[in-house]
C-alpha cells in the first residue's frame, strides 16, 4: 500500500509541475517522499496538450514493493 501512495503522490506532484511550467516538465527520478521514493516520466502526445504521466513508487520498507499509476491528462 505504501508504494501505491508514493506513486499517487508523484502523480499529483507531476500535475502541479506541469501546471506551473506550462507543460515544460519531463519528470523526476527517485524523489524521496515519506517512507520511500517515486519516479515520474512525462511525455507529450503528438504536440497536443495531452500528457501521459507514469509515476512509480518504491517503498523503503520493502524495495520489492513497487506500484505504478498511469494517466493521460
């Protein structure tokens, strides 16, 4: 469950960064948050204002616990 929460936190952070940079943000790697880290990857679809965000959370209590979320917005 912790890894999913981390992935969701990364997703929300990525959306906030996109809004604050007018879409000029491509993600972050191994960002510490709470009891683990998250990584986000952002791609833009065909120069449209559609972004694909993949966020992966890894719990520090069990590095094998990895969860991801993917959205298009």
